[in-house]
C-alpha cells in the first residue's frame, strides 16, 4: 500500500475502524515499525455505537499514527524526487558537480584553457562567494561573442519551500533598472524627441524651480542621468561640516582667551605683593621691639600661607583626579555606546522601506521635489535614485503616456520576456523570495516593501538570461549597424 492509498483510507474515523477491526490488519500493524506504539491493541474489545464506529479513544490513536506515517512517507518520497531532479539538473550544490573537496583545494583558479575547466573553476569561486556573503542563492549567466555559453543557479530561490535557484529565477535587479531606463531615454534622444540640455520644467512643468545660496539654478536631463543635479538620494541634507567646524573653532577660541586672561591676572597679584614687601623694606626708624613683633608676625603669616597653599594643592589635585575619572567614565561610555550603535546604511533608512502604492510618477516626484539641493547643478556628484524618478517624469512628458507603458514597450522591443515592473499583487512565475540577516546572522524574511515610488531607478524584476540578452544588445548593436552599412 502506497502512502497515498493509506491517506485515502484514513480520511474518516469509520474507515480507520475498518482498517483496525480485522485481526489480520491488527497483526500486520503490530509486526511493523509501529509495534512499540501499539503494544496491546489485540486485547482490546471494540464496541460499535449508534454511528457504527469504535470507541473514540483507540480510533484517534490509530488515526494519528497512520496519518503521521503516511505524511512521513509522502515527505520522504517528495524529498527523494527533488534530490533526483537536482542530481539530473546539476544546478545548485557543489557536491553535485563531481568535484571533491581535495580537488577544490588543489584547483588552480588563475586561468582556464578550456570551457569545461572554466565552468568547474567558476563553480568553486561562486560557491565560495555564496558562503562568504551568506547568500541563500545565486544565479549566473555567461555570454561570449553574443551567445550564452553557461547559465546556472546555486542555492535556493525560496528557502522555506525548497525551491532551487536557477537561471530562470526572477529577482530584483535594483539599480540595473537605471541602464534600462537610460536605453529608453536614448531612443527618444536618437529620434530627436528630447533635448537633454533643456530645463526639466520643459517636460515636467509641476517640478519647482530650485535655488542654491539664494541663486536660482537650472536642472537639466543630462545632469540627472549623470548624477550631477544635486538632488538627494534617500537621506536629507544635513548641516554642513564646515559650519560645525566653525562652531567648534569659536568655542576653542573662547576657551583659550579665558585661559590667557586667567594667566595674566596671576602675575598682577604677585607684583602687588612684591611692591608691598619693598615698601616694608623701605620703612625706617622702627624700634627693635617693633622689628621683633613684625618678624614674628611675618613668620606666622608665612606659616599660615604655606599651610593654606598645601591645602589648596591637595584640593586642586583631588579635583583634578575627580575630573580625570569623570572624563574617563564619559570616554568609556562613548566607546560602549558606539559599539552598541550599529552603523547606519541606506537599508536602515525609513524611506527605503515604503509600503504605499504610487500609481503616478508625479506622486513619486513629490517625495523629494521640495527638498534642498546638495549643491549647484553641474558642480558636484551625488549618486541618487530619486533623480531617476525625475527622469521617468521627463519620459512621460515626451511620450505623453505613462512611464510604465513606455518601459514595457522597450522590454518587448528587446525581447526581454521575463523582465517586469515589480508589482507585489501580480502573479509572477519563478519570483524569488527576499531575505536578510538579523544581528545574530540568522536568515529571516525581508520586510514587505512597494518599489513603485522608484521604478525607473530601482523597481524592475528580471532574470540573468534576460540581463545577458540586454547586455549583448548594448555591446553589439553598434556593430550590427556597421555591418548593415557595409552590406548596403
């Protein structure tokens, strides 16, 4: 009896009773690996109730055992089937490539003479890299002279459901979305439909004019695509470092001025004492008794002043020690706080994890259009994804239709059949799951995000096969034009 037949027989308590009611089936159960769980079933007497079933207690025990064994059989068969498929596909584990650990250690990774040797070395390198970075899966595709010579997946596209990663796995391509958007813009420029040096307000009239240091400035599409517009990335502009340095220098100057004044006051006090002593020396016509009295008083004063000085020294040294201890504690606290405080990256920023759906590019532009520029356009460089959202708005203004329709037309023209706009609500076959690691390095599901606010700069999905096709189109399209001109 197969596990599936067992499952068919144990769907109802009545069928469970039919299996266990016959002495023959009971003996077969006791002879199986489940005997230890059924030590005394033969001695039990089953009485039928009004519904024609046995007593519930023993029926539930038998039902649970049979269901558990059936589930174990199904899982075992599924895992065996998956392993067989993966053995044939040879697509994700290092030990499926007929490369032993010893061969991996002795393999020379400097160069390869044949394609097969290059593949074996690539398997080793990619497997090491996957383990090094802790990635659950990697997909790779290699093209030579416009033809794909090797494509393969490593690890898992979906860890929870045991789905292996393959060249057909659909993943987020992040900022590789920018070259695809640039290709669409380049086609429009080639057709003479867009002026790259015109102000963006020509195509995006709702984008406001910007000022830097009180001066009105112009942002062009050429500056946007070269990251020279001054538009921010995911983080707002903070206080300039020069201003902070100026404030700290002011404080330092004030402190040094106070110290200098304090030092100048001390010698004035000592000079007054010297003048008084000199005047005392100049005094004449004093009687011997007065001189003796003056000398004794001077001794007493000198003794008391010396005692006061020692007390002051003790107090000053104790205060210094206290201050030093306080400074040391503060320094240690700062070090401890820095070690606990994780260094922030763009992945930790709140704006990176937007969950709202942006149906129009204009809504996406509103996220940053009123924010201050980092510098005068054309005078600096700042990598920005929001700048490419403005590029998509320029495309909309040129073609007079939504950017989503325009870019999907490009996907069709380039025969990118597995490249999509990322839409969490749509069913996209072979879409990978997304993961991240917690503070302890454990793998966990990545939080839900909606990348519709940055489609042009980081919101596309694709496969390595489609990206290889796109790369070949960029590399060899000019050569194709040259060949056509030669033939003509």
